[in-house]
C-alpha cells in the first residue's frame, strides 16, 4: 500500500488542504518549525489507524483554522485506489474501495496490512527523537537498542519480555532458592501434613484412651470393695470388744441372782409403794399444819381494823360538799373580781360625770339619747371641712404660679417684637442674593473690561507702530528693540489676569495694584516702537505690500477690541447702577458694596432669628393664658366647696343644740365624754348584779358545811377558805373510814377461807395414814423397820435383774437381731478378746495400704477421662485438614502460574529462535548492504553473534557496536530499521516509510550517505521524508530528481490556506 | 395412615472441604463446624416435622478414620431422634465402609439400625402399632464396591411402603466413582416404592414414582465444584398409606458455595469491576437466605480492564479489596478465589496477518495448538522442573497444561507481555 494524497478538512494548522499524486518513491515535505510537519504525520497516522483516545497522553491537534477535525487519505494498492476517511468524534472510519463501494473495518485492516498505530510507529516511522535518544543511552543500551531494532517487538523487545517472564518465574521457583513461592509452600504443606497426621493420630488414640479410662474405673471399684471388706472386719472386732464388758457383767449378775432367796408377797413396786405412802402421810400432816397457821394469821388481821360510825353517817353529805368545793372556790374568785371591777368602773364613771358637769349623774347619762348626735357624724363634718380647705389652698397656689408664668411669657413676646422692628430696613434674603450675584458679575465684568481695554490699547499701539513702520514713514518718538514691546504687552496681560484673580479671591488691594502696574506696562508698550528695517530697492515693493496687509489686519483687530471694550463698559455701568454704585466703579467701590451686602445678610439672619423667637414666645404666652383660665375655674370651685362644708356644720349645731361656738372638734369632745360615761355605766351594772348573785351562793354553801362538820364532831365554824379546808379534811376522814370497812370485810373472808382449808388438810392426813397402815398389813410387817428389811431383799433381786436385762438390751441394741446378730452373740460367748484385738489390728493395717492404692487409681482414672474429653472436643483434625487444603490450593495455583509463565516464556523463546534463524539473516543482509553503502564500504557487513551485533570492516575485522562512533551507530541503527522494514514488506503488506528529519544531525558526509540509503530504499518502498532543512531537500532531489517536494509555510492560526508549490 | 419420613445422604461429617484456598480464621471456624451443624439442623427438622423415621444413605463420615467429633456429633443426633421416638436407619458408603476405620461409638441408642455389609436386611417401621414401612438396606464393606448391590433388593410382603436404602451410582454418573453401579431399570426391578439413594452430591429425581428414585444430594457443600454449589439439605417425603408425594427439599446447609462470572467487556477500570463483583456478591448473599457464602468468581471477556489485571499482583489486590469489604462474622461472604480468564484486547486475526514478531508468535502457538502431540512434547520439555512426585503428591492432580484453557492463557501471557510495557 502507498499513500497517493490526502485532504485535510481540519487538523491543527491545516484547514481544507488537498495534496494529490504523491509518487510511489520519494516525497519530501519541507517546512520550517511550526509549519505542521508533525501535524501532518499525526493526521496520516490518525486517519489510517485511528485518532488517539483523549485519555492517551498524545497531542490533540484541534482545527485551529476551522473545519471538521479529520479528513481523508488517498491510498492505492494492487487492487486500485482507495480512500480512508476519518473524523474525530465521527461515526468511525469510512473506507471507499477501488470499485466505489464502501468498505468495512476489515478492508481497512487489510489495506494497512493489519498493522496498528504502534506497529506503524515502530516499523515504518523513523523519528529524529529516537535517534537523539541514542545519545542518552550507555554503550550497552545502545547496543541493545540497535539489536532490538531488528526484532519486531511492538513496544518491547522479545528479550525484555523473556526477562520479565523469567523474573516472575523466579519468584515462584528457581534452583536452590527456598524462599521462592513453590518450595516455600511445599515446606509449609509438609509441615501441615505432619500436624494433620499428628492430629489424626491423637484422634485415633481415642479407643485406647477410653480403654484406659475403663481399666482405671474397674480398678477403682475393686479397691473400693476390698476397703469395704476390711472396714467390716474392723467394725466387727470393735463391736465384740465393745460388747464384751456388758456381756460379762450380765453373766455375773445372773449368777448372783440365782444365789438370792425369793421374797414372796412383795411386788416389784413394794418398796416404791412403801416410800410413796410414807411420803403421803408426812405431806398431809405438813399441809394441815400450814392451814392452821393461816387461820391464826387471818384472825389477827381482822382484829386489827375498827371503823368510825359517825363518819359513815355524814359520808354522803361530805362527798357532796367536797364535790362543790371546786365550784365554790371559783365562785369566790369571781366574786372578788366582780367587786374589784365594780369599784374601778364606778371610779371612772365619776370622772366622766365630773367632765360633763355637776348636773350630770348616772341617771342623766343613762337617759341621754345617743341618736341626737354621734361622734361619727361630727367627725365626718370635721373631715369634710378640713379636706375642702386643703384643696382650696392647693388650687390657690397653682393659680398664682400660672399667673406669674403667663405674665412672664407676655413680657418676653413684647420684648422680642420690639427687637424685630429694628430690622425693618434690612433687605430680604432674595434681594441680598441678588446683590451678591450682581457684585460677582460686576467684578468679572470689570476684569474682562480691563483685559479688553488693555488688549485694545495694545492693538492700537501695534497699529500705530505699523503705521510708523510703514516704509518711508517717520521714525517714532521712541525706538526700542523689537522684542521689548511684545514682552511688555505679555507682562501687562499677565498682570491683568493676576488682578482679576486677586479680585475674585477677595484681595482688592492686590487686584488694584496688579491692574495699575499692568496698565503702566501697557502704556509703555504703546509709547515705544520697535526699530524698523530700512527699505531699499526692489525688495521694498513686496515689503510694502506685506506691511499693508498687516496694517489692515491690525486695524480690524483694534476695531474689534474697541467694540468689545465698549460693550463691557456698558455692562459695568448697568451692573453698578443696579448696585447703587457709580457708573464706573472702582474695585474699592465694589469691595465696599460687597461688605455692605455681607452686613445686611447678617442683619437679615439675625432679624429672622428674632422673629422666630418672638413667634415662639407669643405662642407660649397664649398657652399660659389658657392654662390660667382653667386654673381660675378650679379655684372658684374649691372656694365654693369649702364654704358649703362650713355652712352645713353650722346647720348641724343649730339643729342639735350644740353651742354655736363649738368647732367640730370641741363638739366631738363633749360627745365623746357622753359616750364614755354611757359605756361605763353599761359595764358597771352587770358586774354589780353578778357580785350579788355570787355572794348569795357562797353563803349558802358555807352554812351547809358548818352543819355537816358539827354532825361529824368537828367543833370549828369555818368560813371562806377555812370552809374549804375543813370540808376537805372531813372528806379525807370519810374516805379513809370507808377503806377501813372494806379491809375488814376482806379480812373476815380470808379467815373463813382459812378455816375451810384447815378442815380439808385434816381429812387428807387421816386418809394417808390409813393407806400406810393397810400397806404394812399387806407386806406382813408390823412396823416400819420390818417393812424396810423385807423391801431391801426385794430390791437386791430387782437390781440384779436389771443388770442382766440391761446387758442384754445394750448388746441387742448394738447387734440387732437376725442370723448375723446370733453369730455375733455366739462369738461373743467364746470370749476370745485377744483374738478379736489381733484381727482388728490386721484389718486396720490393710485399710491404710488399700486407701493409698485407691487414691492413685482415682488420679489415673481422672487423667484418662480428661484425655478422652479433650479428644472428643478437639477440632484439630478439621482445622489441620482445612489448612492443608488451603495450602494445597495455593501450591497448585503457584504451579499453574509457573507452568503458564514457563510456557509463555518458551513460546517467546522459540519464536525468537525462529526469527533469529529465519528472519533475522535477511534483515541483517539488507542492513549490511545499506550500511556498506552509507559507510562507503568502510564497513561491509553486519552480523549477529551470540545474541549481539558485530560489524565487519572491509578487512574482515569485527567491531562491537559499542566500538562505533555515535554517528556510525546511528547510521547502523537506521540501516537495520530499513532492513527490518524491507523484510517485513517481503512478508506482509508494505506501508510507506515516514521519516521525520532523520538526517539533520548527521555531518554532511554521513548525511549524504544516509540520503543514498534512503534513495535506495525508495526504489522499493514509498518514502515520505519530513525536514526543515533545504540542503536535505537538495540532496535528495539531486539523488532522485523525481522526488516530489511539498513546501509548508510557517503558519499561525490566522494564516490563510497553504500555498502549494510543486517542485 | 399418613406419615412422613426424612431422606438424607452424604453427610460427610467433619469434611475437610476441597479446593478451597486459605481462609481467615473466622471462615475456617465456620467451615470446620458446618457439616456438624447441618446435621444438627437435620435432627431438629426431623423432630419438628414429627417424621416417623429417618433414612441416611451412606457416607455419614468423610473417611474411614471417622473423626471423633463427627462420631460423637452423630451419636448425639441419634440420641435426640431416639428420645423423640424417631427411628433412624443408616447405611454406610464408600467414604465410611463398615470394615475399615475405627469407631468411638460402641453402641447406638434405641431405634437406630445400622445395616451391615453382608446382605440386604429389612427393618420394619411401626407407628401407633401399625406397620407403615419396611426399609431395606445394605452397607459397603470396603471403599470400592463394584457389585451392583441394587440387584440384591427384593420387595417384601409386609404392609406399608417399601423403601430401598442404597449408596450407588445410578446411570454411571462420571462425576462420581462408579461404585455399586446400576441402572434405573435395576431399581425398578427391585420392587421398591421409594429408592433412598446416596453417593451423587447433586440433588436429582431419577424417577417420579413407580418407583421414586431420588438423590437428595449432600447435606453440606464441600467444595467450589459445580455439584457442590447451591442449596444443600435433605428431603421430607409425605406418605398417605402407600401413596408417596413428591419429596420436599429443605435446605440445611450452613455455608453455601457459589460461583459468579464477571464480564469485563463494558467496564472501564478496576473500580468498576470491583463494583460489579460486589453487586454479584450481594445477589448471591440474598439467594443464600442468611447463610454464609464462599464465593468464587471468574473474570471473563476482553476489554481494557484485562490489561490492568495482567499487572503482577493486580488480581490479588482486587481480591484483597473485596475481602476487606466483608463482615467478619456469620453470615459472611468470603471471596474464595478470583480467576482471571480474561483475554487481552487484541485482534488476534489481525495480529496473525501482521507478519511482525507477535504475529510470528501467534502463528507458532497456532501450529502447536493444531498438533496436540507436539504441544504435549513442548510442554513436557519445558515443565520438567515441577513434574516431581513430591509436588504431584502435595499439590494433588492438576489439569494438563497442554489443555486448551491453560495453553491459551500461556499464549495470552506471552502476547501481552510482548505488546505491553508492564512486567
């Protein structure tokens, strides 16, 4: 395939560019930097192989001059022309086949030989960058780069790929490296296998552990049985030894009993009965004696108490009187209080009666009608009068104050009104403003006038000078240098302007001075005239004409200035007249007028202020007058109210006969005394009645008390407090006598009871004695002694029987009954005490030994049980098995990875071997031919030796690529690349070779050599070479005149279309 | 009479699990107890459903050594069934033949029948005084039983249904050892109403009535293999007189194996791949209904992500990131393995026609692929370093590297190492 042209719609600096009819051999694109060579390369690569993704780190080349980004590349191959169209962001590539049909992506792949951008870049593209990068490499790297240039690795050399795979393989497995993954995992797996085997072995030990546990359990049972047996032996022997004393004693008692004579008639309880009956007799006699003593004591107590009959007779009355004593005492107390209170009330009543007068007594006070007048009514009148008077006084005070205030306001208003009249002559503010404006305009106009006059005078003088300077005219009075007059005029104008400025700034003296000086200078200029030039000859005619012209101009100027001056003068006059100034006022006049206006303004402002104050004062006076009227009304009301209150009191006094001269307070005093007397009287009368009643009641009680005391045998006739004491004493005696009577009754009852009990005791004594007598007769005894003797014998028999029975019972309680008890008894009868002791000692010794053995068996059985439980709980087998499986999988994965890496490496190695044996020789042959050519046969051949490159010179000497100079190494690199491209083309679709300024760094000789090589390649291959060096173009064109040269101009985004130049 | 019975097989108690790479301790703990807990769930199910009897069709244990934990767990389970009045009938299979191995259990509780290996025995099952079933069974004496044991079964005359309990390979299933090989016709000839089969771990119904022939599958998945994935459990069979209803599958597994594929074609980068894998894991988690999941994923397809995956350690990093995102307690999702089966984004046809070095390499690979003998020789020549008996024993049998998938991966690796800048 070769490229025949392109059309760029928009790409970088290119827009709507078409190139066609590229030759099949060599095309050179020349252009300076920034002309678009790289852009063109990127365009071709993008259209053919796809524009790089925006994520790729490649330049974008957006259309800077418009147009849709992309375009078309025109191709041709053996089938004919084809077009590949692609735009960035479009719907993809569009291929037009030779027959006009639209092709597919497969067609494009076929057209470009199934290469991609990377293959194109590495096989068919030659850049200056990769050559220059050789300079950055060391010798070994340069050698490697050159060598791998001949290997068709897309992006990497095959050897690098092999090395990368080897590194990954080594991490998995390498000789004698135990840290690599596979041997490490193998070791771990073996270790886990051991753990698993051990865990299984332990688990499989379960039956043995169970058997061990059982064996020790059985041993434990056996020992327990033997121990129990020995303990039985000890127990039996101990029992025999313990029972022997009882057994022996029982036997002895039996023998003694058999030797005793039998006593008849006595029961077993005869002695008991004897003792009991004797005891009963003694007990009954003792009881009888006690009862007799009780009776005697009761009779003595009875005889010791005697009551008083007189007290019994007055008992009820005495109790009654005693009950009243408390009330009597209270009555006596109230009586005393009432009498005391009555005395006090009488005394106070007498005092009030004395206040009222000699004709006042209790009867009159009692008969006084309180409804006539009461203190409340009088107090009410007093209060009303006092309040009315207070209110009236307050209002009077307010009125006086308001009146004074109103007067002050009126006076103030009058004063201010007087002040206003003094400013009547002052103009108002509008007039003053107008005057100010007039003064300002007058000032300005005066200044303009002065300037205009000065200008007119200057012009006039100039005119005069001109006239005088007319050729042939007489000389002026005074001559001066030509430059002096203009200077004087200029200075006068400056001074005039300064006068105006000073006047505006309010500095009249300065303004006047400057104006005067300016006028002087102006006049001086007018008087003096410059020297004139002599007139002579033909020259004078022209001069005269020109002078005439200037003269006319000057005259016109003067006339204009005079007109302006006159106008300003008139304005001054008008303004001055309006301000009451002379028609031609001086600046002083103007300043004086201005000062007057200022004074008038100040006066006007003062007048206005006073007028405002006067208005305020008038308003205040009017308000004060209004308030005064209001207060006047209130004052009148207060006075009327007071008068009414007083008149009412007078009517009350007249109505009730209160002395007219009494004031309400005095009247209150009289009424008060009356009321107090009545009050006292009301208190006194009930008190007196009460005292009388109390006196009557207390007297009655005292009489009765005297009577009762007499009957009781008390001689005294007490009264008052003595009555209470006497009655109280009598009451105590009566109470005491009653107690004596009750006690006597109790004593009598006790005596009767004691008599009854004594009788019963006697009966019991008699009965006990009878029983005892009967017993004696029953046992055949006549008396106590005989009975005791018989009973003693019986007792002995009983004791012995008890001993026998006791021994038997104890033995029976210990051994029980049954065959075993019988056997024990038989053995007991044998009496082998020594044998029993010996047997017991032996059994105790065996026990010690057997218990020791059992303790050991318990421990061993416990250990075995723990082992069994541990095995049964353990998950070690499962854990180890899981670990093993995990490791096994990991190892299997490592082995798989190693296999994959190894096979991949082997595949790479085999391909490399094949390439080196089948393809590389052709590459090297082509490279050798080219290299020989470019080095002018200095080096004849390039060979591959032991995986490296060597070059042979014409003498056959071998050189390593590291021995070559950089320039020669670059040449060799390019020749190998050419050879590779040619070899590739021989086996696949050849693509154009694209070279980007690859000759630029070569010296002329080498450049020429490489140009020859490129030319040779172009014989078989389409070559597109980009350069910015004209000498390269000349070189190639020289070698191949048919070379198509395309010139690119340096472009900017605003440049127009690229001009096409055809070589 | 209406009743139900429970049919399970291939308990493989205390199974060590196969094909699982190293896991973290919390996963190991769950796996270690999974089979035992599944069996405890089986016992609870039988008691809850008040089944009349339980039939266990072989491979109770995972091996002849029969771990102590497994045996004691089995015994405790049988005790519970016995206490609940449920009869248990057991045959042993190739993994736990009766004549090999040792037993920590000397006696079985009442109601438990372990069929011997000599001949087919018949055990009646009664309920409320009525005969409801006769269970016929025979155990394996040794691991490899090649006799067709199905031919020894014969229908009895007792009332109720006739159940055949047999550990066998029906229909020569190639994924399982050919022990007690038989056909469906052999089963029909046996005259049973219900063949309670064991040995094949994938649940399947070989015959729906006359007779029923059913593999319940194993109780707990043991490896990431296809037959071990998905729900595992037991069957509850309703019977009304002599009419047997379709068995109801009840999942009892504690840890479930799952497999997902992630196609990288439309993915832009590794984070998107991780996100896709996470979504796939979530889907599997929901399907597992509260069980822990051991998830194996295969990355397939071609795309730009393939190049990222080629970077050394990339797959391990991705796997680590996925594992970092899971909870460390049950129920968990454990990423067991990520297999990179992606293909490089290369146009191999174009590459072949290019004529450059990668093209040459591809052509050579094609030549080798076309000649299996030559390929084998090529592989043997270069893989001798790892072809040792020790490694074979330790790592176990691996696939032939000359098989299409491994060979393709090697070729892809060579190409990508050549055309990319990594390595």
